[in-house]
C-alpha cells in the first residue's frame, strides 16, 4: 500500500466527498481486504444509498425506526432497547439473492441471529408499465398487463378486460366467460404450484422444486396449446378471448384434474407432517387480521388469519358464482397456515375446472358487438367493409366512453385491481394496477420482527411475492 | 363473518345529494356536507372531498366500517379539464358491508400537495411514496417521503402527462459477429 | 490469433476450452418472467443436467455464465454490472428474452434498452419468454462457441 495516503486524509475528505479519487486511492481500495483500513470517503460517497440508507442505531430516532420499517404503528417487536450495540449488524439481502423471489432487497438489522428491523427496498424491476399502458390501445392493453404478474398472466388480462368491458358496457357470451373461468382457475393452480416449489426449495426441500415444476409443466403445455405461449399469453381480451379452446381440450383438462391431486398428495406426504417443515413454519411470520386490514393484505394471507373474504364469493366476476367451491380458511396467520390455505385452494380451483369441463356452454367465444370484435376471418376474404373494419380495430382501436372504473378480481396473491380512466379515446388516459404483492411487501417488517434470520426466508416465500407485480 | 358474503343492504335516498346511497355512506354524507357523492360506472360509490378535510373524512370512513385500505393512486388530467390538474384516488373497502368507496381529492399547484393518510391507514405509506415518486405529489405528514420505484438521482416524475414516455432508439451491439 | 501461437499453447487452449464448455456453471440472475422459464429449464422435465449445467450458483464468484433472464431496469443495471464484475474470468453472458436483449415492448423511461449496453453479450435468445428449448439451444450455441475458442475473451 502506498504511504502517501494516510487515514487522516480520508477524514478531511468527508468535508468534500465528491473529490475524484486518484489512481493511488483506487489501488488502495483493492488493498482493503488485507490492510484493515476504513473505506475512504469517496468510496462511501459513490456507493451512498441516499434516502434509502438505513441509519446506524445511534443516529436513528425511534421515529425514524418506525418510518423506515414502513409503519407508524408503535410496535415493541420492531424496536428493542436492550439490544447490545456491539452485536448489531446491518445485513443487506438482495437485490440479487436466490431466495427473494426476484429482485427484492431487504435491509435487516440483526441482533445476533434475530431480526430487529427490516426495511424493504423495491423498484429494481420497475418497468414503467403504467406509462406504457397509456400508449397502447385497449385491445393491446392485455399484452402489457400480462407481463406484470408473470405467474398469473390470465388474471391480469381478465382484470383489464373486465374493466374495459365495464366502461364499454359490453356483455360477454357465456362460453367466453366459462373459458375465462377455466383459464384463470388453472392459472391459480400453476401459480400456487410455483409457490409450493419455491417455498419448498427455500426451506431446504429441494425435491419440492422438482415436483412442483413437474406438475406445472402439464398446465403450461395446455396453456401453450390454447394460447400459443407458455406464459404472457395475451389470450383474454376485451370482448372475449382471442381464440376458442383447441380440439381435444377436454382430454387435457381431464388429465390435469386427474394428475395434479396425485401430486398434491405427494407434497402433503413430503411436507405437511415433516418435523423440519413444521419447525420452520409453525408460529413463524404471524400477522393478525387487523394488521391485514390496515395494510391492505388480501388473498391467502388474509384467509390464513380466519377472515372469510374471497372476491370470487363476495363480488363475483365472469360468472364464477355458478360453480361450487369452498373458501379454505385457517386460524393462526402464520407461514404454516398460509401453506395449508394455498394447498387447499389448488384443490378447489381444480374442482372449479372440473365443473367447467362438464358444463362448458356452446356459442361464440367473443362478444357480438362488432365495434369491439374483429370480423371473422372468412368475412375478411369476402367483404371490403369487413377488411376495413378489421384494419381499423387493430390499428386505431375502438373508442371507450369517458369514465373511470376500478375492477377487482381474486388473483392468486389477493385482490388484483385495475383502475382505468378513459377520456373517450382509443387509449386509456390512466391505467393503475393495484397489486397484491405490493401490499404484501410492505407488511414484511411486521411479519419478520423478532424472528430468526432463517425465518425471513420462510416469511418471504409464504407471502408469495412476485416482483413484477410489486414494481410494475 | 358468515359463510356467504352478505347481500348489499337496502339503499336509502339522501335528499340533499339526490343519490341512492348505501346506509354506510348516508351518515358520512350528513357529516360532510361539502363532500359530493356520485355513482360511477357499474354502480361504484365515489366521494369527492376537499383536500383539507381528507384525513378527517378517511378517519370517519374507517370508523363507519371501511376497515380495509385498498389503494391509493393519482391521475393527471393535464390540459384535459379546467380546474385542478391532479386527482388523488383513495380506494377503501368494507368487508362487513361488502362495499367499496373511492375517495377523490383534487390537488393542484407547481408542487401539488395533499395530506397524508398514513396516520389512519398505515398501509398507505408505500402507495403515497409511489405517487410522490411517479407524480411528484407531496403528502404532508408522511413519515418517509422518498422515491420508491426509480433511483434517487432521477429527475422529474415519469407518470406526469407532460413527461415523455422516454423511449430511446435500440442499438444492438456486436451484431456483426457471426458464428 | 491461433495461427501465431505455438503447438503447445493451442493444444492447451483447446483442452481448456473443452473443459470449460463441458461445465459452464450459471449465476442465477433471475429478474422477471424469463426466470420462471429458466427454472423450468433446470427442472426435471427439461433437465439441463444433460449439458453439465444443473448447478446454478447463488454466488457470482463460483459462476462463469450469467443468464440475464428478464427486463433490466435502470435501477438494476449497476447491480447487474457489479455481479458481472464479481464473476471470475473467463465468463460469458446469455441475454434471455426480448426484454433483456432489446427492452422488448417496454421502450420507456424505466428500462435499459438491451443488457448489452451494460455487459458484453455472447448469445441473444429471442422470445417473450423463450421456452426451455430456446434457452437450451442458446446454451448449446454458447458451448459450441466456447469449444471453438470463438467466445473466449482474453
């Protein structure tokens, strides 16, 4: 290490941290591993977190602590005065971490192995979809939103389509509704299968990863056959669906309904009474129903606290009220209960799919409103007007009356809502997506407070966040 | 809560507003005479309140039974309507009465400002940060109003209508490499 | 380049390249939708272990192939570059999917329009998201390139 740069120099640099480093200083940085010196001020300045920085405990007031944890609720679990200063570590987890289910970043304050404070930092997958949505027509809109929650593409498309149809005042024929219910419920299964696979892997059961994805391949093959893509389908569109179900779809759905419960039995054998799994999940990451209300947490985490709230029952959409299914509930609101609720939801969704299989109505898969639906292919070959009509629908798009509408459906992670504002043009004036994972991420400090660091992984997995859903 | 969600309760007519309101909202309409209640597409309940009374109104909503905070966002009506430029939109939900309420607040100015409702619903924290980040609307009383989605050194607010989409021409590098 | 080297160095190079392509370990850089397809590629149905690649390392220090799976936001780009810098030489990058290759359909303020503006890319995979077969084709293409010495940067 060069002698001309001393540690005293770095204390002066604090006054002006933006002084560009000399070559010697740059080299000195590489010696930090062995030299034991502190980081120079310019290094600190160049990697500063700005407002995102978690302050050291002696600089942070109790108010700061409450603010950083994303809550104003005074909660003694989040702040312990008896924590010994020397044992406090601030650990940065993510954004590149295999167990954060994407690019979530958490700043954890650790007292030994116990988490005292958590600060979630998001935005690493911010895609500007709400801005892009304003530049696409209503017919192109599902292309955009389907990439938002990439584990539940059909739900995003359906929510956008329902909001558009409500503004248009268009009715959808029964067959299209049944197809939508079939696809979204199968999508709920595939989403929960990914969740059980990743949760198992995060808790050490790597074989769950293999099993969950084995079953999911069945569903993805059916989705590919129907829509042409394994994910990001752009299949549910305003006015109906893009195409009818393929020939032989009954056999595929029957096979799915038969095979996946077998897999579920395997998972139950593997996990439900496994002492390691129980130890990692029972009593971990508890959230109460009042906290769920205050933070807007819906879906399986809410139902795991014993609140019977499912938008499929409470505010039914797309004719889902015709089908029989139960809403699984649990009591404790911990990781294990969320696991049980989701596992049972898979069975209930398959039950709905089996009913759709038996009762699929005949008819058209798109609405008869010719301002929304492009003319059939045969007519385009025969009629000039049909050709022009087809062209105009796919270039200009259809105009949607001015108004605003909030449409909510029950996604796999909770309430998925799209708030659409139209000013009478072919493109939405504003598209806002209320996503369940965003609320769930906000509640992580509550669930993780005073737990072991190993439990943080279990908690993240149990709220099943999709970072595309959080950051949009 | 019962197994099935309860059916919507009987609607009453509030003479002053001349609107059919759910009973839950009728009390609110009496307390807040300056708030206007309307019904949007598909019968959704919308309330417009003044910015200064937002916190008070939301607190009253929570006391009246809207226990769940659902959503907070904003809309920029740039050159689309006379009067204030932005709407702040708060979505509330009552599980017990199976009713949604959307509260709209108009804000305007070079630095548009709205009161923060984090004191009533702590869950509004991230949502207000998002609106601050993307629209530049400042929430007075918010504990930690910092950027949340885009990086700290980004200038401007992307979802404002006078901000461009920001598209750039795409360039592929190393395209001449042939294997 | 190869012509000027002696017999011994070229032989050692080809042996080294043979070893490199047989076991290129990936760094998990799952960002968005493509990461799910990357998981599917590694799982039992598609079985990436056939090509000596079943291990995805959590630490970039142990990896020599980065599969950028998904859209790269401007906030994520410095992180991506740092992870790339932490990988030991020689290293390769596969840009998986339309978003990573060119920004895809999201040409807006938030996204980097192609990860090749941040790190050098060896193979681009088309698709949104590319299926497991597409990714495996890209990996085999990369293996061919490594074997022939085309893709090794010195």
